[in-house]
């Protein structure tokens, strides 16, 4: 019908703004769990019935995926939405054969949709704070500084990258064998895998820009005293908050430890203390056929810190998984394999085989304030300054670098 009416081309999307049906809404601007090009089957079908060009859209992030769709004639054109927010140079890099230098949109919806497009505010991108500034070249610096960044998480990587783009000489030190910090754990739960792209893509850009990357280098007091430079950036991230009185017990672990292990062998009753993003995700991760997982949150709502649609989907998945959720319930005491809890109506005890703590994070101080003073300029960034989210780490790092190094 559209073809008969003279329409030139058809762009095939999907989904509906349907209150109470998050999975239908999700199909419009997909959150992280969707595969690249998943909506192309719709274009492929439409193409069988029309002669005008058919365009496909939705989570197309890599030139090879786009080329594959075109080569298989599943669509005549490929449309990129958020891919161009995360990296406006996507087409140019694809054309030049530099796909490995594309910063891939991770479908987090944090800065283009949430609180932005739907609130009539300018859109941005969680991993590319430069959205909208593409035509403004970075200022040329008059003096090249030697910049030392401690910590290769999102904030350290972004600070290092921006400093290098400004023309400074940059060295990045990471104590682990790989870059990424918490993102290495954040990308482990199902449907969060795309977060690994941030590590891979930032690392590729850092290497291409010539940032000195030093892995397996924990910067201690001694080591720092041997490093000279003009600017020191502490991007040492955060550790999980773990109350002192329950440390060192074999029946209590923190959520990051569980994710780091990569598998979950425990049987029996698992209590997860804390229903923020990490608590919800580790609950899903821990749930298996042979255990019961009970998630306890003292507030009435869970995962308040999460992007709203992603949160609705996660809560739906939690419901389906059989995780028992107790909101408005506060843990008042931890005994041997047992917690005492109160809700507004009652106080009771709950037994557990394993207690997983997911009670937020606290900043890692870094090598020591006295030695930090050996550098003329010392700054803190990301979780080391204030625990937050990926977007806080990345935006904070770029803003700081432009403020102090431009
Ligand atoms: C399980 C989990 C899920 C998450 N999910 C999300 C999410 O869905 N969305 C979101 O926005 N955010 C999420 N986050 C939070 C997000 O990952 C962090 O806010 C962000 O990655 C912080 O980056 P950072 O660089 O400040 O710190 P970190 O990632 O902690 O990096 C600090 C780095 O410094 C290194 N380091 C520390 N001390 C030294 C030293 N002395 N010498 C050398 N290196 C050192 C550490 O090894 C680490 O690699 C999640 C976090 C976790 C743990
Ligand atoms: C900021 C923003 C606004 C959008 N507005 C609309 C819209 O008004 N109507 C619509 O059908 N899709 C809209 N979309 C969806 C996109 O057109 C696209 O189909 C979707 O983002 C999936 O493609 P992508 O993964 O390449 O971004 C919007 C997406 C974004 C990021
Ligand atoms: S904010 Fe997230 S979803 Fe939006 S463009 Fe950036 S990476 Fe993609």
C-alpha cells in the first residue's frame, strides 16, 4: 500500500510505547540484551513484498554486521542510530578499514534516552561525552605535560585518552593484568556483555594514540616515588563496602567476588543483602536449579540507580527466575548462618548457607597523600573521587582533563 502511494523507501523498526509492557517498549530503542541486527528479519520479510528500498535499523554496531546484512540482501540500506552518538566517525573509520577503532554503542540508554530525549534535554552518550562538540576541535596545548594515571578502569582510560588527544605525554598504570576495572565484572551477568566493548574499544584507542600502558603495575608508595611527572591522576576506583564486623567469614562474600569467580557452585539458601543494580544482577547470576536466592532490600524499590527500562526488564527477569525478593526489609544483625531482619510489621530470623553482600562501594584512596604531593598537580577521578556509574566515570574524566590540561 505504501509503495502504491508513492513512498520512496521503508525503514523497518518495531516496538510500541506500552506502559506496563517493557519488553514491547524495549524493541524501539533496545537496551543492552539485544543482539546486533536482531530486527533485520522484519526488513527481510518486507523486502520480499516491495520493490522500493527497504532500510533496516536496530543495534547495528560493527561494519562487518552491516556489510553482512547488505551482502545477504536482507535490506537495501542499514540505518545507524546510537552507533553515531557513541562514535560519529563510525562511517569514516569503516571506510578506512579502521573498524577496530570504532567506539561501539553499548545500548545502555543512559544518556541518549534516559532523562534526555524524553525530557526534552540535549542528548549525550554515556561513553562519548563529546556528543554535540564534534565540530569543536580540542584546544592546542602550549606546554606538553607528563601525565601519570593510576588505575586503568573507565575513568583512568578516558582521562588518559583525553590527555593524549590534547597532546600530552601519558602513562597509564594498572595493577591487574588487564584494563577495565569494574567493567570486567559488570559485563559478566547475562545481557550485560556489551559492557566489555567499552574496555576493548578504549584500549584500542589508547594504543592507537600512543598512551603508555603498563599492566601488572601496582603503584605503591615506593613505586610512585620513582615516577616523575607534572600531573598525577588517581583513578583507583572503588572497593565494595563490606562492614568490618562481618569480614573474614567463609559464609559471607561480596558480590564482586562472586562475579569474579565467573561461576556459582553454591547450593542451598543464598541471601543477597542489597537490592541495587549489583545486588539484582548477582542474584540472577547466583540463581540455579539447586539453590534458593533471597534478595533483601531495605527500601521499598530495587535497582533505583538503574536506567528505567533496563530496570523494568531486569525486574521482570528476576520474577521469572524465581529469585525471592523482599523489599522494605532491613538486616539488623548477622549471626552464624543466620540474619535477623525487621520489616515495618515484624521482626524475624532467616537462615542462609551463603550471604552475598552488595551494599555499595567506597573509594580506593590510592598510594598515599604525602607522595601524591610530589607531583605539582594531583587529581582524583571516577569512583576514586566518588563512587558512581560508568557515565559518571567517563564524563567526569573528560571534563577534568579538559579543565586541567587544555
Ligand atoms: C558488578 C558491577 C556492575 C555494574 N554495572 C553497572 C551498570 O550497569 N551501569 C553503570 O553505569 N555502571 C555499572 N557499574 C559501575 C561502573 O562499572 C563503575 O562506576 C566504573 O566502572 C568505575 O570506573 P573507575 O575507573 O572509576 O573505577 P574502577 O573500574 O574500579 O577502576 C579502578 C582501577 O584502578 C586499579 N587500581 C587500583 N589501585 C591501583 C594501584 N595502586 N595501582 C595500579 N592500579 C590500581 C584497579 O585495579 C582498577 O582497574 C557496575 C559495577 C559493578 C562492580
Ligand atoms: C534519541 C533517540 C530518539 C529516537 N526517537 C525515535 C522516534 O521518535 N520514533 C521511532 O520510531 N524511533 C525513535 N528512535 C529509535 C531509533 O530510530 C532506532 O530505531 C533505535 O535507536 C535502534 O537503532 P540503534 O540501535 O541504531 O540506535 C530514537 C532513538 C534515539 C536514540
Ligand atoms: S548513551 Fe548508551 S545507548 Fe546511548 S548512544 Fe551512548 S552508549 Fe549508546
